[in-house]
C-alpha cells in the first residue's frame, strides 16, 4: 500500500502546481467564448488526425498541414489561448517525465520489438 500512498501524495502535489491552477483558469475562461472553444477543438482534432496518420506511416496532405498552421496562427493571436497552449505543453511534459521515471523503475523493456 505504500506505493499507492506515495502516488496519492504525488497526485496532490500535481493538483497544487501553479501551472495546473493556471491551466484550469484559462480553460474556464476560454470555454466562455464558444467560437474560440470550437476553434481550439477543431485545431486539436486536425492535429490529432495528422499525427495519427504520420504514426501509421501515411502521408499527411500539405493542404491539411497548411490548414493546421493557419488555424494555429489565428489561435495564437489570442493571448489567453497562447498561454493556454504553453501551460498545457508544460503539464504534458511533467506527466511524460513522471511516466518515464516510473517506466524506468519497473524496467519496461521494448527491446524485443526492435528486431
């Protein structure tokens, strides 16, 4: 049970991170503007689709990449949206780093996949 206790402490520490608090504030503020909220949703969906195609080894159309780029430019003109994405990226980095640390502790091994 000790491991679970430590995990709960880590979760509490994460909940108290200033970046998480700011992320929630920005998300709530952005959610009040339906147009901006829909643009972000559309942008993320297009990004996800393009990333999925790339990971599957398929080609992403240049027109789709250009659409994502232009939509991003429009979104990043909004100071709150730009900060929202920056804070979201920092939080994703923290979670990724924590996952990596845990993975190294349990010695997840994917070498068998690299033959």
